[in-house]
């Protein structure tokens, strides 16, 4: 079905005209205050006012360049006859924000929605990229539903240490384990520390950042090819000004997120996520984004696409060699979408006003080891698997593409920890009663229990096993893991243990059985025994008694529902109307 655009807007129909247009006292105030800032009426009258939601901060190394890039966005907006206004929003830096950025994704989403609603703006440029900023900005813009375009921060350059290429996250874990196993020196470790992040931009492995920006593009919210451009590349500067130019026209065309974010657009995003070997976090964010857009997407859809779309993006951690910089040179996301075009709905309209099919018509792959053909994938099918069973009735997730394949079917005794600090301490004990067959379990790490589902899911390998030469074991939690992590880690167990999900009933020594082919996960404990344990279960103490944490705990939904706040659901209450001016 081809897209039929609505009639073009007139200047009088601009949302901002309600603030600036009328010959009354209120509008007098708005105009005189604009003049207080040094603007002349010629600069805004009859022009789309474009909000630039900038998630720059002095403590977000992934967005350092946004301080300059916002000027490039403004240049584009001015060129196209718009009036740019910068509205900063919470930055949610993955590196620094504790206990976890996931606590604040929904805060950024609310802030974005309310910034757009409360100000005289007609369209929005969303500047994000560091993990949660992408879904946060898009969730808010989707609920507000004025024309919006996403500008990804772009991945940083490849890391380098002593001639070795280093990948964000993945190589930190790898060399940390090597250090703990006594295979590298403290001096080497310092070299890794200096060399692993060499430029501004987001993590350059296929972590959550690159997965989410690719998803933003696949769903139609980024200019074609934009999500793969490295942050330090001049192409990125031009992407910023071009996005500024384009949003002005999007306002005249009334090209809103609702017109772009169809069910098919989200299916395209899932297909791309699978082909990229996506971060497991993508599942949670994509479900939340789709549901905000009123589209029913769930774990079953990931399972469906995982079965048919192979991983062809040979980027770490699913791939073994390459990083996002290589992916860009190889043709980037456009190249990848070209290869999987048979799995995409090419009729979906995008921010260009054109269809996805038109956008990728000239897609090319320049290195088919980085972006593989469909018949030479790096992982055939099932790069992500959704498991269910008596341990996770609402599902959990594992990433077979990034784990030791011998754990795909495994049963072993559970070694259970109730909190992260005690587990962290125990794994350092070289006398710990653990074997490579054990299943290491952490609970109370879910949306409410963590709180905020910290990225603890790649539970650290016990030192004893590392010294024995093991580098993987089956691990199980209701936490998330970083997109740059790897290993046989079962994540997002739903419902979570903190609210009494079955994981809360597991005991050390119980046999846990995982069968990825059959998509099952069970504990070998009888129904009667589980019922007795359930009756004896005592809820852990409350985490927050006031403030944002309190709101979070009261309203956060489970992982399989996208961890959105229940009161932000599209179908919650009545739609919010435009403010009275
Ligand atoms: Fe910002 Fe990884 S820390 S993207
Ligand atoms: Mg991350």
C-alpha cells in the first residue's frame, strides 16, 4: 500500500502560530520575550519552530560532539526556512549513570514528550545514541506525535592497543578475565584502558547503541544510512545539517511518527536487528516503542524473525572480527538492508517522505565479509531465542549467536545468589563449590528488583573456573546484559523474582534444564514442592519510599512488556490535549 501524504500545512496551521500569531496579550508576551533574546519577528513569523532535543552533557562521552553538532543541525534548519530552538534533556550516559540508565529511559521519554508539548514547537530533531537515549527520545516523540527526526551520535572509532583492535565493552570483559587468569600484566591492562575509547561517539561494537540507532533507522526515523556513520567522520556533520533541513519540510508535510511507525515498520526493525546480531536490550526497547506507537509487538515476533533472518552483520560481539567503523565502510545499514530486502516491507514511508524501498534502491555492499550474503551468514538462524517454561512463564531471552554452543542444551545444578555483591564476592573465592556444569543464578535484578534491570546478566565467571581454562558457563538472571556482552547468559526472566516470579523459588542444587532448540527452560522441581516454596516465600524489602524511584517501582512493567510505565501506555486514560495558551 503506497503512502498518501496529507495536504501541506499552511503557516497559519503551524502549532507555534498559536503562541506567536494572535493579536492578544499572551502572544504579545511570547513575541516580546523572543525579541528579548535578540530575534526579530522575521526570524520566526510563518516559519516552523524546530525543537532540538539535545542529550549532550559533560558526563556523556558518547555525546561530546553534540555540543558542536547541534550548531550543524541549526544551520540546516535555518537554511530550510525554519526557526531552531535547542531544548536540552537528561543525557543518560551509559558509562556514568547509576544504578542503571534503564531507571531513566522512561524519565527521558517523559521529558521529551513534555518538552515538546509545553513549548511552541512544530517539529523535533532528536539527538541521541548512547544506549537508552535512542528509545527514550523516540518514546517521547511518539507519544507527542509531532514530526520528528532522529540524529544518531554515531559510533566511535575502533579502539587500539599495541597494534590490536579493541572493541567497546567486549574487550573490557575479555581482558579483565585474562588479567584475573594471570595471562596479561597490569601494564597491559592500563594500555587497554587508554586505548579502548579513542574518540567521541557511541560504543563501536554491535552493542545496544548501534543496535538501537539501526532500529531507529529501520523503523524510518533516521535519514538513509545515517545510523552507521562514525561520529568523527565529516559525513556525520553533513548528516546533522541535512536532518535539520529535512525536518522543516517534514513539518509542512505533517509527516508525523504515527504516519511512519506502522506495524510493518516495526517488523522491519526486528528483521534488521536480527540481521545485525542485535543486543538483547533491543527487545525490551523495541517492544516499548512499538506499543507506544499503538502496535502490538511482543517476544513472539522476535522469535519469528529470529527463525528466518540470519545474522549477516559480522560485527562483534556476534561476529568475531569487525567493528562499526568497518561496517560503515562495507556499506553500512543501507547495505545490510539491501541484502535482507526480501524480509522487509519496502512500502513503509520514512522521514525522507519516500519509501524504504526507494531509500535503499542504490544500496551496495563493498565488503561481503563484513556484510555477508544471506547464504554465508555468521549465524544461520535463531541468533536470539525466547525460552519459556516453569522458570520463566512469560519468557526469557538468550543469545545463541554469542555463546559457547555446547550450552545450547544443558542441565546442571543451580548456584543461586540473591544479590549482586554477595555473588561478586563469591566468584572470587577459588574454593567456591562450583563446576563448569553449574548454572550460576542471580535474582532480584529485574525491573523492580534491580531496580531498573541493571546490566548484570553476564554474571562474572568464577575465578576457579577461569583458572581451569573455562571461559563460558550457563548463567541465569532477571537482569539485562550489555549489548557488548557475550556468553551463555539467560536474561530478562519474566516475571522477575523480586515480585515473586518462579525464579524466586529456585534453590541452590536444584537442576536447571535449558534446551534452546526446544525453546524451553525449566527447573526440575515438582509442582507440590514449588507450591510449598511459594507459600513460604517472603517478599524482599521495598527499594524506594519516595521520589522518582517510588514512581518507578509503582509503575514499571515487566521486561516482556518493554519496561514502559503503565500510565504512559498509548491506551492508558484519555489522550493528552494541547496546552491552553
Ligand atoms: Fe554510550 Fe556505550 S557507553 S554507547
Ligand atoms: Mg551498553
